[in-house]
């Protein structure tokens, strides 16, 4: 008897596979079989190497290509100015909320007791790298894994290409196309890594149980997870509704109108894949003008990553603190800017935020042991973050629509 295609494919759902991999990893970890432990260690090393492989390219080309490809903002100045302003405002607030929660809950105050910590040599202060924010040559930041230098070059290249393309009448240069195409290649490679992610989750889950058996203090990890989840909830339920109130938009009415898109984003974990549904919900349910919706949502899908900003900041500070870095108040403020810029350049694909954060940590010389422990939990966090990003896109679109209406 033929099995319907739907029955064949429902068990291939990424969320289902991730859950199965996580549960199998827990079972294999508790079984404590040497073969499983060795296999998990091998798998974990492979995935760490994959993360390192795409680390610096993701940071550079994501930011540079995003800026270089934003010529529509120049062509539609009023809409572009509003979208970018509201996007940056909400993203900065999201990162700031993450910082406040990190300072209140102090997740890194509970030592994780990972063996690798004892042999890790990390600079005591990230401010030591500030003198290298302007590299002496183009190759240096890539060779030395200098994150700030790479970000600086990415912003300079992206803005320069944007201005040059505008001066040429909006025609993209070959270099702009190269940046966009290269980033597309890196994104494709990353999507392949995401496809085999259940294997990595299995391996890291086995090692997670092994760490628990060796005295791993889970309190710090739970506090960290609480920081990330609370940052998303506060941003979505408090900050964004308050933002809408400024423009006299009903948060409840807009949320109900956008619920189909938000729900779809929650389960697909991809802002880009949810774009068609978001456009339909915005125009047909929320009453946002087609002109504003068609301009705002595609742009926001690329640059408006509220949840990613909070995750980058909290995760980076958490990992740095666990590995012994002393973070001064000025450095924390600096990280709000870093998280915002990185979030703007993040791709709207499943686990894009996780890969970008891992890339930042790798580029700064931090081991990815803790990121491996976070991975099984992030598969679920990613669902919440994507839903928040789509809700944020909707809020920006509604605010821009109100601004346009007032100008008429």
C-alpha cells in the first residue's frame, strides 16, 4: 500500500529530528558507553571545525553585503530613513535589555566547572583589542581574528560600495555583486551545516550529560537561558507595544492581525521563509499599505533582528565571563554597539544567530565548548527568537505606515 507523501515527510521535520537527536543524546550519555562517548567527541570536533570555517567570512560578508545591497534606501529616502531609524532604535533597546538582565541575573557567577577552563588563556580585558579597531592593513584583522577590525572593514567596504553604486546611477558594481554572491555562497554552506545539525546536537547532548556526571554546575546555564528568554519576552511584550503606543497603534490588534505570520515563523525558524505570509497578513489583516509593506518587510527581514541582538550580547558576555574575562562597564556599552551591528548583518535563516555568535567568539579566540552545550537548547530558543523578529518587523512596518499617513 502506498504511503501518502505527507506521512513520509512529517518525520523529516527539522524540529522533530532535533528533538529526537536531543533525546537520543541524553540516553546515550546516561548509558556511558565508551563507543558513544568517543563518537560524540568526534562529532563535536567536526562541528566546532565547521563553525570555525565560516566564522570570519560570516562576520565580514554579512555586514558588508547588507550595507552594499541597501541602495533602495537611497532611492526611497523617506521610507528608508524611517525603517532604518526604527530598526536601529528597537535593536539597540533589545541589546540594552539583554545587558540589564545579564547584570541582574549574573549567569556567569555560577562556575560551570568545565575542564577546558583551567587551560584557557584569555585576555583579561576586551579593551586591549580596541587599539586594533583600525587595522594597519586589510589582511591583518583576518589573519589575527580581530573581530572589531573585521567589523570596521565590513562597514567601510559596505558604505563605500553603497555610495559608489549611488554615484553610478544605482548600477551595482562588480565588487558589490561579488560581495552579495559570496555571502550567498556562505549562507548556502551554513544551510548545509544546519541540515546535519541533528547529528551535532546528538554529539553535544552526549557530552552535556558527561559534563553533568563530572560535576557540571547547571545553575549558571539555567540563569543564562533565563536571561535570553526573558530578554525576548520583555522586548516582545513590553518594549515593542510601548513603541507602537507612541504611534497610536494598538499592539493587541496588530498582534492578532500578524498572528498567522508570527506562528509560521515560530515553527519554521526562518524570517525569510515567513516573508510571503508576513506581507499577506500585514496588508490584508493589519491594513498596512502595500507600498509600505512591500518596502519594509523585505528590508526588515534582512536588518531587523531584535532577538539576535539580545542573544549575541548575552551569550558573548556569558562565555567571556565564564572563561575569566573581566568586562568593564565601558566594554559592556561597546557590546551593545557590536551586538547591534552584528544583528543587522545576520541572515534571516534558521540558527543564523547561533552561527554568527559562534563566529564572533571564535574570532576572539574563545573555545566553543559552552556553545556546544547551549546548542541543544538553542534549537528551541531559535523558535522564540524568530517569532520575536517577525513581530518586530510588523511593529516597524506599522510605525512607518503611520508616519507616511501623517505626511500626506
